[in-house]
C-alpha cells in the first residue's frame, strides 16, 4: 500500500502521480484545492455532464453507473493510501453524483445553479439517512454512497420546483 509519511499532511501533486487511481479520485487535481475541495470537485461535475450530454439517455445512465462503480475501488485505494476514512481531497464521489443531478436538472442557468446549491447543501448537511450511511458504511462504498444519496435528495427537490424555475 502506498502511504504518505505524515497522514495529517494534505496530499500534493506527487500523490497524484503515484497511481492513476489517485489522479481520478482527486478529480484531476481539483481535490488538492486548499479551500473547499468538495466544491471544486462538484464543479468538475459540469465537465462530466457536458461530456455525457450528447449521448442517448440510456448510454448516459450506463456511463454514470459505470463511473459510480469504478469510483468504489478508486476512492477506496486513495483513502487507504491517505490513511483516512473519507479524505476531503477525494472528490470523485462529488463529480459523479453531481453529474447525475445535472441529468435531472432543468436545462437553464437557474436550474443548473439550483442543482449545484442543492447538491452541496445535502452533501454538507447530510440529512437522514445520508449521515447514517456516512458514519456506518466504510471504504469505497461509503465514500460513493453518501454522495449518491445527496444527489437523490437534490433531484427530489428539483422535481418539486421544476415548474417554478425559468
């Protein structure tokens, strides 16, 4: 297992170069942001959404499912290397989950902005059962699953306000 000499030190660019899974787990480097790495990773979700948008809906869903499942071992490997349960620098979970939220968001600036705010709100606030999952489900599954649940909460609210948005 690859470890850092001091597990309290935030990872750096050298950590990204140690293994391709680190590069992916840390969102191509967005997880290295000194402030709000989860928010920076979430912003990268816009890029993933843009890459998937031209595909048919079924392919988009399949790609997101595949990227979610890929995230389980990828995030687990990075977390083990960092010797932390759910390192803040690991943002693949935010990227994939937010791309899912964007798939269900109204196609407008207001819809995308609300999707972003709602996802970050639920990801940070962690209402039940998100907090329960975050505390009890370990490894890559736990890292990915709590963000998937935050995405589902955001999608539920977006469905409720969809007719109100411009």
